[in-house]
């Protein structure tokens, strides 16, 4: 099989387990255009270098040429050397809830700051200020953002969360979305109970249970208004008992001193987004 040289390959995302007992997952951008997903058998890459782009590219065999988007690297049974054991052009899953008129290719974004591995502050010619992009790093994560995309449709125009600005695509399939960036804000605390109750009541009035009301999902703005974030576990048509139970949990959630649901507070967006 003819092989391409790793001279125009960018590592976009990694997913590894700490013990190197399971396959590692990688998302690569080839020639600035095509995304390829590669799984790597345990032990092939040095354990401590599996997320370091130069070491990953140096330790993997050359990426094969051809029209493929899924590949697996393992040990050749004859030589014992790492090789691409298989490649395939798979029909990758995409988000099906496409309700907004705007679709943006992920290659058009310019990353300004990473909040989480799959949540970035970015710029795009359509917008005169920074926005937030949230996306699936790997195809199996699609159901999580499918649910959240639907939830933003449920709350459209209600001023409950950040404005939904469009869908994010990768080679034609929808992999995420773009949101309004709310800067100069902070995570909620016990002193913000009334404002958080207000926005949660508004959500509940639509019959929607949020599903994860940790304090870092309430973003307090300078004027005191609160925006809700992270609707991956939201549920529509929730029962009155479910809504009441969530509402009663709010005080305890705001008093929680732990960092559950938090990684860091970056430029005002509650910590939660390719290098």
C-alpha cells in the first residue's frame, strides 16, 4: 500500500486512558482539508507521549493514501512493527437535529482560546465578536450533542441560555454548534440564588428539566442576569415532580464547594472546547 508522509498532518484531538490498556483515539487533519480518525493499539506509542503531537506523528506509521476516514494501527503479525491494519471510508454519524439556517464549516473557524477539549472560543467572518464552538471530537460522541442541539431549539428565543448561532459541520456532516460568547461573567454562588431560581423557573415553565444544575452551569453576568449552560442531559415534557425535585436541589447545588462540573473559568465562560 502506498503511504503518505506525515508532512502535512495536524493532530486535532486525542483520547487516551491513563494505564494504556485500551485503544487510544486520534483525530487528524490531512492537507488542511480532510479529517481522519485513527485508533491505536495499546503499547505502540510511549505511554507518556501519547498526547504530544510530535511524538504521536513520529511514532505512528505513515498515514496511507486514499479515500478513508477511519483507520486502526496495530502490530504486524509477521514483522511485529506498527502498521495500519485496516482503513475504511465509513458513513460517520452526524447530528440530525438541524433547525438553524446557518451552517459553518469547522475549517473556517479561528481558535482564540480553548475552554475544554471540545469547547473553544473562536472567531468567524460571520460574527463581529468572538463566539463559542462546541463539537464532537469523535463520532461516538454524537448522541450527546444531538441532545443538546435539540435542547437549544426548545429554548430558542426564551433568553434562558446563550444564543444559538448555527450548526458546525465537518465534511458535510453536523458535528456541533456555535453559541453566543458571554464574557465578563462568573459561575454562580449561594448569593445568586434568586437569579438562578428565576432562570430555572423559566426553563421549567417550558416543561424542560435541565438535568445538571451544578453551579458552574449558571453563568452570572455583570448586570446580574443568569444564563444556563450545558443542556446535554435536558429532558422535555418532564413531570411536575421531576421539575420540583430539580428546583429544590438548587440551593444545595449553589452551596457545593467542590469543582464538580468545572475545569477552570476562562474569560467568563464557565469551564467546560482542535489545538
